[in-house]
């Protein structure tokens, strides 16, 4: 295995395709953290391990489709993004979440951020968890398509072209959705703030 | 609603998202993936068989579509295919394909 670690991705992939299934473990070691990072940006934390598992199995099944025109990491990211999109297509249910579902901790977090006027208010570890929960609540009601584009473009910082490439959609479609979904997010935040003020 | 306040919340959420802690994979997770990959390999559904499977499925779909189109043509042309086939197999083929000649 010490020799394998020095091989390029393309060489490892060739070995796996030739039948050396064990060598797939090298790709797993190299990219599992990256795939976890990508997936955790889109789905709830408790769904990450299973989804990441499916991503690598799909990658193994599709290895013969990898033509080397892009880095393996990027190709893997595309598979991960598609699985996240499928996750939300399956789990897309309630369009609204009542404000009463927010805990007092969430409201206090929002108040603290507004009061400090600092974007670092969520820097504490426990506050980060609340921030993620607030974000998930804010994204409820967005279609899977809008959600994916919003997270990729606005939260992850991908360009419209990069996001379109990952999703396999047109740049025009992604651009329109990016603008629209951000407007929806901001409206959602405004509703949260109104709910916080009306206490 | 003060847009500045919304901006602050939005930026804070983006920052928290980008600084989220990394979720790590434990050895059991990796073992689970490899186990599934080995099962795929032993079941013959590994990566190198996928192209063959896809070719067969696509060819089968094309063959079915062609057969369906041919059936539509046969019905539309008024050919009584079953009767024609019976005559060809059981009796004089020439009589079957040239009705009326045998009466001459």
C-alpha cells in the first residue's frame, strides 16, 4: 500500500478497472474527507455518512465513465452534488415551518447577531450548531433545485458556471435560480426577525 | 425591515456554513463502503461490466421499439400476418402469396 499512495488518481483508477478492487481503498482514503465536506454542506449531518457511502459506491460503479478530462476530485464532487439533489427531491415535503418551531436559543442567537452587527457572532461552537439549524429552517420550503443552487453559489462560493457544471444544468438556469433563491432566503430571514421582535 | 440587519444575519449564516466542522469517517464506515464494493464486484455488477449491461439494455429497448413499429405497420397495411404465416408453413407457399393463381 505504501507504493499505491504515490500513484496518481488515474493510475489507481486503471488498476481498479482492471480488477484490483482493493485499490479502491486508496481513493477512499484520499477523498472521503472531501466528500464528507461536500455532502455536509447540503444535507443534515445525520444523513452525511450514508450519503457519502452511496457517493463512493456510485463512483466505483461509474469508474469506466471517468475520462480524465477533469480532476477526479471534481468528478467525485459532481456525483456528490447529484446525490444531495436526489436526497432533497425525496425529502422535499413541508413548504412552511411555523415560527413556533424555533427554539428560544435560536431566537436569542438571531438577536445576538443583530445586536452585535457582526458576522462572527456564530463563531462559538455551540452557536455554530444553532446557525446551521437556523439555516436549515430558512431553507425549508425552497425547492430542491433552488436549495442546491443557493448553497452552491451563495454559501459555498462557486461561480454560476461551476455550479452549473456540478449540477449538469445550464448556466442560465442556475443564474436565474441563484437570484431567486437568495431573494427567498432574505425574505425568510426577515420573517424570522419579525417573529423574534414580536415576542 | 432594515436591510442591514438581514445582511448581517445572511453573512453570519454564510460564515457559519463555511466554517462548519469537518465530519470524519470512522474505520467502520470505510469498511462498509469496501464491503459493498466487493459485493458488487463478486455479483458481476462492478464497473467493468456496466458498459456491457448498458449496451444490452439499450439494444433490447431498440429491438422492442422496432418490433412495435413493425406491428403497427403490419396492422395498418391490412396484412393478415397470422394467416399468411399459416399458409406459408402448412400449404403451397406460391398459393399463399399469389391468391387466385391456383384457380387458373
